[in-house]
């Protein structure tokens, strides 16, 4: 259950810093600080008036249902876990699923180097955000400890954090001797290698993955044992079944997350890891394998996966997964928005056309993509609190007075001699009101911004 600001306030000193020389937390009152803590916008340690007992109680109260774990060090890190709720609409999901690509330790030097380069350089931009991969998973495909260690050494200079994949404790030890100081995620401990892997996790202070396919009772036993040894950073892999058993994987992921969030079962309050890459054990066709792998990844991401390990590197496979990740891990309470104002595209003069849109990020970047490099135009971006054209029209944010104010505030009248504004097709119902309020002629443009360049070209020919 989500912790409220009032739950937190009851345990704060409630002095409003009256007895302090200055407010160390930076807030005007304890309630304001409690609100910031409930929104994860402040740190508990900022309150200098807390007793040790109250601090301990608050720390336990504020601890997320799923433990937050950071893999890597310095600039080479990714953080997973930290979730409080089962459903995104209840609050939000905080740390995005880490998307990881595997690499085998038995590749030739040239193949190894090329695959690392591909992983590091995979990126594409969507609604103003550069989407990239998060880590590299090194597999001990050779079964040789020396080769595994040598391959780990090659990854020392990579830009991404690492996951070391081997059940062989000797191979894992050899690799950790090379890169253990970078705090890689160890994959994986099971019943057979428990003592040795636990010792390595403690020695190198590395997070450790439990692999217990379709056996949550065994996973609970191993988790309890590891916690008893003092290992706190644990990741859970209940098995990824990529053929007919995909339903079992889904059930296990959901069951574990429910045990964490609803039951607060200490043995399951950890991030979840899935391996869609196992698809390639059964599917050899590149196209079908990529589709299947992306599908499995999407299924697991929608049901709480915190880490996903892929094998395929085709951008057409990764784009839908990266896009899904971006969508899931936006805060549903805060619309995605860009700064309102005046934007310029191409070579402009006093006769350049003036377009208008809203500041909903998806709308803005779609319009930008449709006109940038294809036409020359000014673009007025109206503050609609991050709402799209049709939604803001219905909600009243897109109105004649707001548009008239935008025209005045941006100074567009000093930049163009024309007084013609082209509005989105969906905003046609307020065209007359905008004309009356602004004094500008209003033209209703296309409903789809992809048609804007052709619309402007036709308009130019008619003039």
C-alpha cells in the first residue's frame, strides 16, 4: 500500500524547524517535507531533528516494496527495482527496465569488438529522448574460465555496466578478478553453487541473481539463505519459458511481484530478470526469432520485468521494446510536455508561414519531424499543460484567448509581415474565435502534420 504524506508526518519531529538555526531539509514545514518524501523528491537524511529510533522507523516505512539495486559504478550504472505498486496508474514505476544484450566469450576478437560496438552505438530518438541500451551480459559460452576472464577484461573499457553469466564458480571468480571492482551483476546462484557464489558476492560486493526455474519455494529458500549471509542486493530469475511455457513465466513474475507488494514477503522483495534471448535456442530464422524475442520481452516488461537480456541486435527488433519501455516508465500523473513558445525551422523571412500546435511532447516532436528539413516555417507552441490538440480543445486549454496571448508574448508579429495563422485541423471549431480574439486570419490546416509541407506548397502556389 502506498505510504501517504500523513503516515510520514506522524513520525517526523513536527517542529517545523522552530528549534533549528535553519531548515536543513529546505522546506517550510514538516508536512511539506513529508509530502516531498512521499513523492520521492527528498531524502530522509536531510532532517537533522530525527531521533535514531524515528529515523529507523521512517527508513523502514519509506523502503519500497521492491528493493532498489544499482549495478555498476561511477558513470557505468543502471538502477532497477524501487517499485511501490502493482499498477502504474496507482502511482508510477520509477526505474525503467534495463535492456541488456548478451555477448559470448568464444567469439573471435573482431566479432567481439564489432558486437560491443553495435551494442554501445544502438540508439534512436523519440519525442525528444535518446533511447539506448543499458548493459552488456557476458556469457561463458566457452565453458572455459580463462576465456571468460579474458573476455571480461576486454569489456573493462566499455561504456556500459556488465552482467557476468556463468554457473561455474571458478569461471565467475576468474572474471570477477578482472572486473569485480566495477560491481557487475552476478548471474547466477542456484542450489548447486550457493555457498561459492554467495562468497563471491560478499567478497566483491556485487549483486547476485537467483536462478530457480518454475520453483518459487526453492527460490524463497535460496533468498532466505542469502539474506541470512548478509547479501542484500538480490535479483530473481524464475525462468523464462519462450515456447508453450510462456504462460508459466508470466504467472511466476506476477506471483513474485504480488508477494513483494501485497504480502511484503522479505524473500521476494527484489527486482525480476527475464531472458528473452532463450528464444534463439529454438528459433534459427533471424526474422521470426527477432519477432518472437521482442514479443516475449514486451510480455515480461508489461508484467514487472526489471532486467531483460536479449541476443538480437537488429534495430527493427529493439525499437518497439525501447518504445514500450519509454511509454511504461513515464509518470502517468505528469503529461509529457515541451516548453511553449516560438520555434523556427529552415530559412525564414517576413513572409514565412506561421503554424501552431500544442506542447504535448508526442504532438510537438511529430510535427517537428514532419516539417524540419522539409519546409520553412515558424511554429507557435501553445501551453496546453502537455495535452494533445483534441484533448486540450475539449478541456479548454486550447482557446482563443490563450492563442492570442501566445502571439503577443512570442513577438511573432515583429518577425512576419503576414497575419495568417495555420492551426491544426482538429482545432477547426475555434478558428473563428481565434480570428476575433487575435485579429489574425486563421487557416485550418491538415489533421495530420505529415501533410503540412504539401499544404504549405499548395498555399504558396495560390498566393
